[in-house]
């Protein structure tokens, strides 16, 4: 048994002072109002470990380049130093064979008991050509019966897919949702009506709000307007100050609140790596002034980590400390249906990050074990 007694504790909803957490066998067995004798005192704010539902890479590795168990280990380790104890490995639109390899790699990670991987996010290839961003046009395709069989096979981890409503029928979305797949809408030029039908069919989220979707107009709200107005839909947000203007991000936060907005990194291989350069589908991508861009100037994912996103939530959009942390812990856990993550409560996993007064990570625990 281990008892942690931080200066402050964020339990997923509120911040408490003087509380202590009891850990046994990788799980939280109690939360005490005061620290008992022998507790390990921690100077800082103890929070549930951060959860990132959109991670393309890290530590110099891009998941598309190597959808393997070894790559997942490298990516997870790179993001742990930024407080992430659970991430959705994300595959950018690729071949059917690469998609199958990604599914197999995450399955192998769970079978091996690898820590730090929550599940898999397939960002395409069922996307809109005009709104594809850096997703290669040659990789985009309609969702077919072969895809449905592959995606609906029962697995022991959350599966999230980003689709464009104009590329995937409501019937197919309903089939995916009925089988437990988290369907998110993104990289889309869909009409308002198409977007609404996708939500009615079972889609529950919007991928990186504002990006790769048309602007909202007074008589044509489109995907963005639907996302902001829909009280139940979750929205991912890349809060680096580059992908979305801080005022736009603040407006979205006020509309969605911390209970439906999810901070995401959209991190590429450069996060946690020594080199500022990488390649994507054979095209060079360089980091300049905080942005990753192709030679044509197109944004190619983000050079962002989750604790920086949390800090930006305070400074850029005026979120409270509790709301900023919730958007990186409990809210993504609720979206994924991961009831034992994102909170400090009896029965939850003992996944923590210790943050200093500037919300910089000072320590990370996964399943009760402090990471080096």
C-alpha cells in the first residue's frame, strides 16, 4: 500500500487541499481528507494523468511510419514526460493494410500489458477531399463493407474513427456506433443537414474543431455551427494558438464548456524529439515559430504537448484551473467510456501527474508506479 499526500489534489472535478490518496495494486482504494502518518508528501498539485485522444507520434517516431509495438512504446514514453498517462495512438489516412497493422499493433500493446496506450484513433481515410489538409488524396476512399468488418471486430480497447459525413452514410455510422466505435466528424465540407444526420446516427464528437471544416455562416451553420450548438457532442481542440485563434477558441469554450471540450495535442514525431524536422508521406515537414508546415505552408499536425495545452487553456481562453485540467482528464475519459481513468476516486487506476505551481510536470505515476 502507498499513500500520497500532495499539497493540492485535483480529483477530476474539484481541487482539494490536504487530501491523501491510498493506492494498492495499481488502483486507488481511498481518498482521505487528511494525510495519515507515513504518507509520502508531495509538493504540488496531484492530478489524474492526462489523456490525449489524438497523438500521431512522438520521440522522433510517426505512427504511420511504423505501426508497431516498438513505435507505441517510444511514442508513449515521449508523452509521459508531459504528464500523459493514456493516449490514443492516431493513424493519419493510409492504406487498408496500414490500418490493419495499426489495429494489430494496439491489440498487441494491450495483450502485452503496455502502459500509456488507451486505444486507437483512425483519422480517416474516410474524409473529404477538399478538406483533407495534409492527408494524401490518394489515400482517401469511401467506407465499404470490408472496412466495416475490420472496424466492428470486437477488441479490448476503445476505437475512435474520424469520418466526413458526406463520405460515410448515416447507416454506416449507426453500425459503427452500435458496435461501440466512437465516431467523430472532421475533415469535412458537409452540409448542416448531413452533419445533423450523422449525429442522429450515433456520431458523438468533432475532430479538432475549426480545422479542416468550413466557417460558420449566418444562414449556413455547417459542421462548426452544429458542433457549437449541440449540447451533447464533444469537440476536440488544438490549443496551440496557431491552429485556432484564441478568441475563436474562447468562444467555443464558452459554448461547449469543460464538460464537452477536449484538449488534444495532434502531436507529431517532433514532440519529445531532438530534431525539429520530420517527413510525412515522403514530404518534408519543418518546425518554425511553433508550427509544423509542409513546403507549401500547410499545417501538418502540431508541435504541442498536453501540459502546454492545459496552460494555454488558462492564458488563452480564460479557463479556470479545474476546467483546464478537466478538459485533459475526466472529459476525454468520459468520451471514451473509460470509467476508471481521468479521476482520482476509489476504483480508478492510479495514474497521476504531479504539477508545480506553473503546471509543469514534476512526476508521473502509471498504475501506481512512478515513471523515471
